[in-house]
């Protein structure tokens, strides 16, 4: 095997959308970094089989308010 070609694995903290926190090994960032997930198996419809549970951050309602009467 060639030396110094493999990435450095270290422990990071992952925070799920529901606030659950766990540690895992990763090549992301550096030792002790944290990742906050926007979508995870608890909220994504591909895993839940239902509608997405993400909260509307106002963009859709702003769009509907601005363009809701367009074309009427």
C-alpha cells in the first residue's frame, strides 16, 4: 500500500433534526467538529413513507403572498 494516501478518520458529532446527538468517525472537518443535519431518516419521506416534516421557513408563504393572484 502507498503511504499517506488515505484520509484521516477522526471523531465528529452529528446532530439530527430532532435534536438527537451521536458521535461517529468521519473524514469531515477536523477532530471534534459538528454536523447539523437538515434532513435525516427521521424526517425524510424516503425513509418515513409520508410527507416531509420540515418546517416552512416562510419562503413558500412569501411566494404565495407575492404571486398568489398571478394569472387570475
